[in-house]
């Protein structure tokens, strides 16, 4: 069976508005997705503000008398573990 009315020119005129609207919506959707990707990747891996970062200075070293602490000889101030370089 064929369509009862096949006047292509008339159908083209009737469907011009809806097809244009669909094209505009498709372009808007692509632009919105690109915008969201730009915003999403643009905010990644930013360093924290200085007020939220807690810096530990060298003067804040805690002294302990615990001899059971295991550390590298150069950290403990011991010369026995250092290698002689030639």
C-alpha cells in the first residue's frame, strides 16, 4: 500500500518548522554537554586554599625518649649507618 497523499512539496512546507526546532534543540544539547564538560574538567585538581592547608614547620618537632623508634641512621643522627662514597 502506498500513502494516500504524497505531495512532497506540501509536506516539506508543513514540516519545516518542527524540523528546524529539532535541529535547534540538538545544537543546544551539544553545546550544553560541552559546557558541562568544560566546567567539570576545569574544576578538577585545584590546590586547596591556603587557609585550609595545615603546614608543619621544622620547629614543631616532637621530642620523645622512646628508644624503640626505628628510623634511617641519617634521620637518627647516627653515623654508623652512612655509606662512604668514593
